[in-house]
C-alpha cells in the first residue's frame, strides 16, 4: 500500500518520543483520583474535563485494574509530574 512505510515510521517515531517524555528519570506519575465505582468515575472525568482547563491531557494516564469476584475493578487517573 502506498504510504504504509512512512506511516509506520511516523508511528514508531511518535512512540519513541512518548517513551522518552514519560521515562522514569524525567518525572513521576501522581494519582489524581481513584475509585471502584464506575458511575462516580465517569462523573468525575466529565466534571474535570469541563472545569479544569489547565490539565495537559496528553500527560494523563487512565488505568483500569480489572477485578474478579474477590477484588473489584479499580479506576485510576494519574498525571505525569516532571522533575
């Protein structure tokens, strides 16, 4: 397919830049919000996106720790804080 080599190279370069930007020696991930309630999670994200315009959403990590019957699913919102 035409342009496939260029597209793959651009994706690889973007992934390398992201990995370098969020390397462990460049800063740390700080937890902003954590819950086990899915509706509370969606409401908090909606309010945060609407009210806080100073968050750099490219430096935000959303983790979903899938649980089983013993341990419930946990949702975590983290922000990368540079050194």
